C-alpha cells in the first residue's frame, strides 16, 4: 500500500484518535460502575474521565433548534467533546431508532460530523458511532 492509499483509508474513520480515547473512557466507567445506575451518575463519571485524560468538553450544552432563522426550541447535549464530537448517554434496555435520530438532529443543529451514542444499561456497554453524512 502506498502512502497516499494509507492516508485515504485512515480518513474513513472520522476523528479516529479522539473517538478511541472517548470510547476507552466510556468502557472504563462501565467496567467500574456496571450497568445499574441512572444516567446522571454515568454523566458525572464520564466527566471525571474526560478531566483526568485532559479532554476538553462542554456538558449539558444548550443548542437552539431553528426554523427559517427563528428559534423554535432547544436541545441539551450530554457532551460536546473538543468542539467536534457529540456524546449522548443512555440507560435504556436497547437503542431505538429515535435515539439515533436524536443524535443526528443534534449533529445537524451543531453542523458537526460525529456523534457517539452510548448505552450503559445491561450486561455490556453498547455504543454507536453516528455520522452526519450531510456534513462530509
């Protein structure tokens, strides 16, 4: 593989290094706490993980939903990491289509490319990388 091909293939994963660091923190939190608590406790633990790993973030960030340049509502993101990646936490039996749509709406509202949807409930941590294809 030539150097040019290697660069092309590595660009397929959006924010690879940062998203791997985030996912490691999510697994660290799950491995220590398990899957039995309310979302707010996981949010606090993830924030501690971000702080310890010197990852910049905004927590519970308010984002306006607009229609024809007028605000019609607000979203509250669990985390916006490094101004690039939305991290949305859940404690549900399983992800639903609405959970994915929620993250896609957040990505569109903030004009961002990547969201990570994570579910702490259950016997294992589950996560999905969600790409905003309209922002490529």
